[in-house]
């Protein structure tokens, strides 16, 4: 069983925080979207984000860490700025608009992980961020494939 370095565990804890932030965005959207198909998409996205959070926690456990993340020093980390997504008028949001927003949100996460990968000097941490950005890239591809006919 590998033992992750403190830096690697911190990277994974950052990822959990990022997933939780994404869930909050999708829950915010769910509270404002009225289209039933769009609401179904949001429910599915929330479940997927929770599943991704669980896979990160499982990776932490395998790496010898505590899967319950400590408080992350957010002032030291440039998490994606999702405030613009919170300011949108969502009541009449169509499925296509919602999927575009979800793709934008997933791209923010992917780019965040890519930046963290590029900044890191630790090979183990780089590998973790590479795994995370590839996961986000797969989320984007899945959204485009599943909802491509709705995209604007």
C-alpha cells in the first residue's frame, strides 16, 4: 500500500474541496431551474460529482491518508472563480443552456487541475493532478456526447 506524501494528500484534499464547490453550484442551479429535463440533468451531475468525491476519498485511503479532509487554506489556493455562475438568471434556463454551463464549470475544474499540475515540482503530486484533470476532461466529453443535441 503506497503512502502519499503530505503534499499529495493536500492535492487530493484540494480536489475534494473543488468537487464540493461544484456540487454547491449545481445545487444552486437546481434551486432556480424550472425546466424538468434540466432539473434531471442537474440531479445526475450532482450524483456524478459525489461519486467523483468518493473516488478521491478512496484514493486517499489507499494512499494511507484520512479520507475526511481537513480545512484547506483557501487563501493559498486559487480555486476556480464560479461567482459568475451564481449570478445567472436560471429560471428559464433550457437544457442546452444548462449543459453549456455545466461544461463551462467542468472546464474550470479541468483547467484548475492542469495549472496545479504544471506548478507542482513533486512527481507524485503531478501524477495526481494529471489523473484529476483527465477525469474532468472525461466529464466534459460525456456531457458533450450525452447532450450534444441540446448544445447551443
